[in-house]
C-alpha cells in the first residue's frame, strides 16, 4: 500500500504571500495592457509620419527613432503579457485576466 500524503493548508504568512503575488500579477497585467494600447497607436502614427517625410533626413531619422523606440516598448509589453499568461496557467488561472475597456 502506498504511503498516504498529507496536504497541509498554507500558513497564514504563506496565504498572505500567495495573495500578494496574485495581486502583483493582476497589477502587472493591467499595466502591460494600459502601456500597450497607446504604444500601438504611437507606433502606427510614427510609421505613417516616416512614410511622409521622404527627402528630409532629420525628419526621417526622428520618425525612425520614435518608431523603433515604440516598437521596443510594444515588444516588452507583449513579453510581459506572455510571462503573466504563463504564470496564470501555472497557478490554475486563479488570477483573472484584466478587464478590457
């Protein structure tokens, strides 16, 4: 007969830590979403601007810098979302997705 495994409930400190981590995941999820939306708009406008400033090297360079910077931040927000999605999957989706507006 296999040995019985006794599952212990989390200690009060352990439960508090779990709740803190869940709240941190929720907060980071909201932050990621709120950062990604305006960055996507900024990236699109920078691409439009860059296509319209041909012949002006300074304006082309400025538009390129804005586009590249926004693109890096969009990638960062996407990576943060991926990490948070993985964290939710590991904890059985106990942490809800942020509400979209």
